[in-house]
């Protein structure tokens, strides 16, 4: 996805959270949320965790202007407990 910022094209960076069929929450990083979620749903070789525990639904998405900020947030989310992840995802305002 691209957005125009003062006539320059800027690639957005996303951190997303998926609820899996085993009840776990998978968090990842991408520059194309639609493509990446489809890869998780198909169980491609890039998606080893969600191949074993398929996605139930996409529950949250956060966008960032740069990769560094996105990866930092992904790391922070991955350290959270399951309950903390659920609470954090609720604040994303993403429709479930």
C-alpha cells in the first residue's frame, strides 16, 4: 500500500495480530497486510506458525511511517501476555 505524502510515495509498515484456531495470538510485521494475511490463510512456507495453527481472524492492525517503529512495536507486543495482547488489540479500534 502506498500513500501520497507531499507528492512523494511512502511505503507504510504494518504490525498485525491474528487470532489462531488454537486460541493463540500471532503478531507479525509486513508492508502489505492483504497479501500477508492471505499467505497466512493459505499456509504458505513463509508462515510456519500459522501453517500449524491456522488463522481464525485478523483482530488488529497498526500502521507506521517507518520500518524501525513498526518492528519496535512488534517486539513490544510479542512480549505481552495473552490477556495483555487482547486488551492492546481492543484499543486498536480494528473491527473484529
